[in-house]
């Protein structure tokens, strides 16, 4: 089976969204460009980790003066529009990586499909995969800094919009309540 690489060079839209009620939500990343629309299923903790690491990268680019001031000065554009329906996922996210391309002033995000191999590593679009039997699919998106900032803002607000934590134990509370371990199993 051959590997599919979805390569979005001029991204029109790179966003994260959810489907379902808090506690039962499914997270998706959608990338749209001239080549079309791709939807990747992703875990909530992956969304949070990606957003936090991308924010750190932007801080490092500013501190190290690696990105142009013009590029850093563009205000973030938060894409608050809903996901495009129907949602047909291309794959489930596994390993995620990103790089800074100084020549083009872009951040390239690569999301690789999850595989059954326990020791998974990111096989970039440039990696020689001739010796791999069933290489995982890959989404590659090249984004400007303001697009990444907008993605991070939306991602972190979606993660925070989940179920409220219990004031006693910190576990999330379902709409019907939960069995609180700090209250000896009484329903809160």
C-alpha cells in the first residue's frame, strides 16, 4: 500500500474543532488549501500539547530574532467558524512534528497517521520510506505565524470549554454528576 501525503503549501484554513457534548467530544483538525480539505481525528491532549508547544516556538522565534518583525507583527486571526461538514476523517493523528522554515518565514506542521508500531517516529515527507512495508499517511501544512497564533488561541479555548472540574477532587464533572473519591464515593 502506498503512502498518501496531503501537502498544503498555501493554507487557507487550519483549525481545530469538536463534535459532540462535553465529556463525549471528538476533536478534529481541518486543513484547507488549493488541494482541498483534509480532516484529521485527534485526541484532546494532543491538541493541548500542540498548541502549547507552538506558542513556545513563536516565543523562541521572537526572542532569537529568527522571524522577521513584519511577520511577527501581524495580528492573530482566530478562525471561529465551525468545522466543514460532513466530517470524513482521513486518518487518526499519531506523531506530530513541526519545523521553522526561515527562508519562507513559515511553520510547517506534520501530522502522521497513527500506526500499530509501538515505537513510532515521524516519517517526514522528505524521509526515505522505501524499506517500510506500510508507511503511515501524512498531513503537511505550511502556515504563517499569525495563522499558528490563531490556531493556538482556538485550540486552548476549546480544550478549556470542556467539563468543569470538581472543586473537591479535580476530576471532570459530567452533566449528571460524578462519584467523587474525596467525598467517599458520594455523588456530587
